[in-house]
């Protein structure tokens, strides 16, 4: 631990161990990046604070998206279906071929 103060390093390592695993990119994980940043000699408390802000969705809570953006008039269920598709894909559930063929959701 050369040059890295223990408090930011400890906070970064704690966040790295609590970071969720990305099921879509198993070979590229944010956890590994955070663990390597924890050992960086120029790790600053500001960097740790920024990472904790990402983890807690600070910006999303401070600036929530309006309903007009989340549910556009042309396709109001687009983002809802997109999130649902990602969640099902992470579980290994695919859309049936006939829904894809007939473009049915």
C-alpha cells in the first residue's frame, strides 16, 4: 500500500465487493476495475465519492426523468419492454420465435 491512504482504499474495496455482477459481460466486470483503482497510488477521496454516487444513483434521484421521456407518445411501452427484455435475458428466458416473427410483444 504505497502512497494510498487507507480510508479511500477501504471505501473503494468495500464498494468493489458490493458491486453487482454484470450477467451480459462476464469477462468485463466493474468490480475488477474498482479493485485495481483501490490500489492506485493517486486515489483521491473525490474519486471514491464519485464512484459511490454512481452506486447510489445520486444523479438519477436529483434529476429524475419526466414521464414524457420515459413514455414517448409514439411508443409508450418501449422502455418498459426494453427493461423487461433485459431482465428476462439475464434469466436466460428468450422470446418465442413466433413473437419475434410477428413482432408481437
